[in-house]
């Protein structure tokens, strides 16, 4: 298992659940100082990233790129893969495709969380799911051209009415033709929706491709009531070797959130 921490480059998301908000250079330096293996980036768009600058920063600090989020497409433009307007769905695919290109160039996957959208009142569930499935069939195949998977993140019921649990999302993924989409298991969302977080991890198994490491209150690990011992045991049981990335609020401040995260990761990821 490998550790990662989030860097948000979207000013409109400054109050969001991301640890570092002061630019790539600052975020990479601080991630390395705390001993993280990688960074996960939340950009306003793919073309907002200077590829040469990012590569230089990763090289300088001996970091990898764990993943790149696509959520700014929803936050800034309200585009989604299940939007009732075709033009918005098209913009959503284009936005995600560009993020896939960016992330794939660094050997990393793109994340689709809020960009999945939700089922609107006048849209039949079957129709919305057909839009979602078609988008992931296409985008999953597109990610494969970079040798990467595409990550799908089930969100809690207050953010989407598509899939809220790993089991439901896994059943949907298994029905797709593409085998290039993996689940992102976000422990904050799972705390709301899953009867058992370790149990859900075991059910999803090898479909899990990325983990967001957060406590029950979306603060850093150790500030809530999540049983991380049981969660890490479940991940070890399935031989999970991907990233656990801190997508959490910078509470009570960013450096302490980073410290608590890396301490928890080291305690529980170490061999038994």
C-alpha cells in the first residue's frame, strides 16, 4: 500500500475536503516533507496544469502522481455524465477525457466522483444509467489507451442517487463490457452508507483501485471514530497495493491533518 495526499488548485473549492490549497510547488514540498509517496491533484481543468512544471516538482521531491480528480467540471460548470441536457453530457465527457490524457501521461488514473451527476426528477433511472454506462464504456476504453484504469467513486445519498455503496457500484461495473473501470472506496462516504466498511471492501475485492483515507467526519484519520485497524486488515486480506489518499478537510490546519494521516497510514499499513 502507498500513501498520497490531496492538492486542490481550484479557488472555489478552498473550503472543500482537500489538505493543501496553496499551489503545486507548496503542496509537493509539504507532501514530501511529511513522507507521502504521492500527491492527488484536483485541478480546474487539464490545461491548467503545466506538465513540465509538475514533472519537475515530482522529480525534485521523489513523488508520484496518484490520481487526478475531475470534479471541477461539476463544481465550475455543472456538467455531468447524467445531465438531462445532451450538450452538458458531451462537455462532461470532453472534460474527463482531457483529465485522462493529463493523468495518463504521468502513469495515473482519473477519478469520476461528482461528475457522475445524479438522476433528475423527470429522468427515468434506466435512462440515466444508460447514459452513465455509455460514458464509462467509452471513457474506460479511452483510459486503457494510456495503460490506465478509470476510477468510479460511489458517493453518499446526499450527493448522488446513482450508486451509494460499493456493492451496488460493483454490480453495475460487472455489467459493463469494459473491464477497465475500478472503484474508488472513499471511507467518508462509506461511513454513511455501508453497514460494514471492512465487509464492503471484501465484497468489492479486486475491483477497488484507489482509496480515500478519511475519518468518519471527513477530517484526517484519528479525528473521528472510524476503526482503521479493521479497514486496513480488510485491505491486506485482499492484497491491496494501491494508494490511500487523504481527501480530508485541513482541520485544524493542513500540516496537522497531514501528520495525522501519515501517522495512521504507517501504523496500520505496516506488516502484521
